[in-house]
C-alpha cells in the first residue's frame, strides 16, 4: 500500500474520486452534529448551556493530537523510506493541526471563564497544548525555511518526531499533576462518564471533524502536487 501511493498520479486519481464523497459526508455530519448538539442534548446540571462548547472543544482536541501523530508518522516514513508523498502529507497537515489547536485554546478559554472564573491558567494541560501549537508553528516554519524543499521536509520531520513526546504529556497531564482541567470521561476502562444524550452528538461531531480533516488534507496535498508539476514545467520551459 505504501509503495502503491509512491506514484503521485495514482494518489491524485484516488483523490479525485474520494473528494466529492468526503465533502458531502463532512457537511452531512456537521449538520447532524450541530442539530443534535444544540437541540437534542440537554444542558448540564452543573455547567448549564456552557457544556455545549464541548461538542467543538473535545473533537478539536482529539484532532489536534491525532494530526500531530499523523505528522510524526509521515515524518518517520519520509526519513526512513524517502517516500515522496509522506513529506508533502506532513507539510499539508501542519496548518490544519495548528488550526485545530487554536480552536481548542479559544473554546477552552470560553468554557473556562464561566466555570473556572478565568480565561487561562498555567496548568499542565493548558500549557502543554500551547506547546503543541508552537510545535505546529515550528514545523510550518521549518518546512518552508529552505530553498530545497527536501531539506525543509527532513528538518520538519525531525522536529515532529522530537515533539511527539508532548502528546502523552497532554493526554496524561490531568492524571500526573494537579490541574483544574477535568479528567477523561470517554477513555475510562469501566464506562464513559457521560450520558448517551451527550455522547451521541459528541461522537457525531468527532466524525465530522475527522472527515473535515481528511477533506482539507487531500485538497492541500493535491494543491501541493499540482504546484510541483507547474514548477517542473516552468523549469523545463526556461531551459
């Protein structure tokens, strides 16, 4: 499978087939998720209507972490096997992950003000998420810092692999240190500590965010490959 997609033309053909379906499914899941999140799910007995921020905050947090893990995997693939699409995929994913992280920080602040009485606290979870955002920015900067794109891909891949240590820190920070942030509700071994009336909209929104990530990622990779073809044609014409 890895070798099959080493040919950019094969990847572009598959992308052309998948994109219309992904766009349609993304819109559908967002519409259903917003409907269930706003009208179907009840207000929380402690947090009131503020709990609805969860339907954006939590999926964005999952995707922010998953996107960085994807970036690191693509970086490892690029460094190890010199896969031509892996570096492009990592570079294309970085701005998307940074966007998810911004959403996490903003929605977390909007939730924190009425619940904690403050927009921001320097606890382990919030600080490590901020570090994640800076790692995304560093990856974006490094990937565009060299005239030779391959050098930028290698440098950003190394940064992604080094920064991977921050992912478990974000995940387990609420267990390792005293923090205002609530512990995990969905990854408990006994049962999710959340009512199905809230769990269902949350899962739907998580799928919507994931489909959005795939859609934008494929669009960005396609755009990058098209740009490379145009540059190659221009170079040939100059010569």
